[in-house]
C-alpha cells in the first residue's frame, strides 16, 4: 500500500491499558506518549448524579409507531417537504405529566421520511423553537467560534448516512435560528437536496448544531429516514404493520414529567472544583429510564409470525448489546433465550446474506441494525429486550456491570396467542450484492488517534481526535488534516488510546471494515497492514457502515471510497465532518472537518458534480 502517513510509533499496547481504579470513574490510558504535554490533567470522571427519575411502573404503554411525513408540494418536479421544529407537550408515560420536548412536525421522535432510491427530494427544515433553550447551555464550549449572544436557538439538521451534497449535509456550523434570522458561517441554503442515489437503508435525521447537539437531540430532535427500492420489496421481507422502526434512547425525568439533564459533575466525581463553569458540559450522559419511540418502559404486542425491526441507537452516549430473553412478568425474572435476531442490514443497507446473531447485537450511538425476528414458536409468551452493556462500555470483553446507571430492561414483547400465525419468513440466501472495495486500489492510508484523559481550560475531561503527525489530538477549529480527493480509495485506521469505546462516524461516505488488531501490533511508520492477522468483523459490522465501534487499546481499519463505486453512491466534494457519535464527545471537541477535494486532472468529474446540484 502506498502514500502511507508517517508518524511516531504508538507507545501503548493492549496489555498496557491503565484502567482507573475508581468504581465510578472513567477508564483512561495513562502515558499515551512520553513526549506528551497537556493542559492541566483532567479529572477522570463520568456523568454520575444523585438524581433519580420517578419510580414508574414498567410496561404499561404500548410502543407507538412514528408517523410518516407527507410532502407539502414539489420543487423542480421532486417532492418537497417542509418540516418544522417546535416545542410541544407529549405524554411519555401513563403516570407522568406531559413532558415538554422539542419535535419535528409536532412529533417525538420526528415523522419518518420515506424516500425512494434514485428519486431526489427537497426538505426545508424550519426553526419554530422558543427564544430560550429548553435545557441550560454551557457557553464555554467553542466560545471563540459560537456567538452565544445571538438571539434564538441554533439548529441544523443532518441526514445521518446520507450521501449528499455538502450544502445539504447539516454541517455543524450551518446552523440557523428562527425564520433564518441568523445563520452560521457554513450556512448556504434553506432547501436541502437529498439525491437518494445510494443503497436503500435505514437512515435517520437529527440536529447537529455545534456545541449543543447533545442538548437538541436529547430534547427530541431526531427521526427516521427510510430509503426504499423495488429490489427490497421483491425480497418478501415483512412489511406494512410487520415492519417497525424502533429508536432506543435513555432519558431521566423530574417528578413533574420534565426532562432532567445534568448541568454539573457531581461532588463525588470531582464536580466541586470551583473552576468548573455553571452550567457545565458533562463527559457523557446515561439516563436511568428506557425510552422507545418516545415511550418510557413500553411493551410491544406482536403476532406469532416474523417481524422486521429497524433498530436505531438514538441515545446520547449509551451502548446497547441486545438479546431477546424469556420473561416472567409476575416475578420480574428473566429466563432463557428467546428468538434470535437475523440481521439483514446495517447502517448503509442490506447485507449480502442474512446473518443469524448467535450472541448479542451491539449498537453504538448512531448505529442501525435491520433485523428479522420470528415469533411463530413463542405464541402466548412474554419476552424482554435485554441489554447487558454497561454504561461505561469497553467492548465485548468488558461486560461486567460498572454500577453507572445500567439499563438492562429495554422493552417488553407480548406474543399473542392468535393472530397472523405463519411459518418463519423464508429469507433469500442472497439479499443483495455488496461489492468489495478492493484493497489493491488504495491511494492513501491515514492513522487517526482517539484520545482521552486530557483537559480543557477548566480542567474538564476532553476527548480529541489526532493524526500520525499530531497523535495527541486536534480541536475542531484546527486546520483540516483529512483531504481525500474525489475518486480516491483510502484506509482509515482508528487507534483508540483512550479507556472507553467510541462509535466513530464519517459523514458523506459509507465504508467497509477490514478488521481490528491490538494497538501495539501496528506502527504506521514501519508496518504494512496485514489483513491475514486482523480480527475479522463481527456479522453486524459487515457490509456498508457509517459508524464503527473502536474499543480501548485497539485499531480498527476501514476502507472507504470517496465517490461512486461500482454503480453505487455518487460523486460529491466539499466540507463534511467525522467524529465520535457520543454526543457529549462531539460537542466537546471529538469532531474534525473532512474536505473532499475535486480531481484537478479530471474536469469532467467537476462538471458532472455541478449538474447534480440544484439551485436554491
């Protein structure tokens, strides 16, 4: 492989991971580099508070299904949607007073946009939110580049997983206030253009405004975007009422039903330090209540037949490792395994073949899984969607409970005695063709570090993304270091030098995972990437991904092509983002710009790109 970036050899290996001894503290890697010089050392803290939500009775509300958005008209012959963000009151549990949330088109989660592969749409996201934020803002975050004195609430919507033009990507600095009165430096247009020239998949949209993404999404600004095709419909998968999108989130509540979100790190976690701002960002957030499709501790009634579930981890920071278990509701005891998940797709669309998940299905923040579950042999039974991921997630080998707001019970599933009982849906042996990105076509390799344990100017924990040349990390406003050229293929090697797992997300593109290895086994300055020694991807990591989990002390290698590949995706240039999808992390500098450059030796590519774009 050629044009490999060079830099210092990582100074740690998997067995050198230093796990903080405190039972509630963040794990951190000590001594990532002997030459490292940082601001004052950050306290190794996580988000622990004394707050507890009201003791709600579980399993009393049925899981709602998000509504479906309807076009408001057309533009250039294509459907045009106008979707307003506004504040509403919504009952999230039978026994809670109505909760004030932020919505898209009056719904939390927002209405599902159903689009067709190859058929573009326009969306105008409008901001009808109040002048004051629903949750307290920490104005010290990016205070040099965010005008906190600007009246109104800043929002911008990102189509997560969308292979779209940069003007419509929802750049973190393309924010706007009510009626577009004020706009950010990257704002370019009001009507976003989604070309939908990519494999059909479970996408989603959510707020992405710099410095307050965690608050805006937590307040409710997220929804599904399902891209469909005739090919998918021809596969005979469960559809209609038997296809259910499920967004898994965690929330905490006050007695009056209002959302609770911490504004300070607790005293026992070092929050008494007088240097901390008030309110202050927290390192992560873990709610104590499971919320599915906007209902707390819900139950889902199904018939004894096959269902298709579009699963989305829409939580701020929490990981899920999921399995269906038998459940005795009278005693609250969990029994043996229930039906397995058969995964048919992930972030970027269908897998090539169905894969039965024999153990658990892992979902990091922002990840999706398209699964089929056969309930035909469980008529009359009650099942629990069970999660055994600890809040402070460190990968599949670290599943011991850490007592940090664990959330094992997600949702109850009641399988009716009768109904549309049928044999298991016969899934085709081949779902689609997923063309490999050939490794021998790689034009460039990048070694990218994930760092924790450093501090900001107030001594608060700071996670940063780095390069081989700047391994200790760069802030979001540092000059762009990732500048691929349209049409190039690159390997991105994510090296996790922190003590926790990170779900890494690239805007614009979908990539394929090559494998993972211990961080000490690969030196970008000296070693070739040896595919034969890499740990192979898990079944749910195959196919097209836009989020990948990188566990502590390991490197995950992914291969990505920037532009059309074997008839899939489309050519785009411009500014995008790559970041950790733990929202507190991306707000607090674990996010970097990505600039896709046009090919200077191929003017036809630029012409074709311009033809795809649409005027405002």
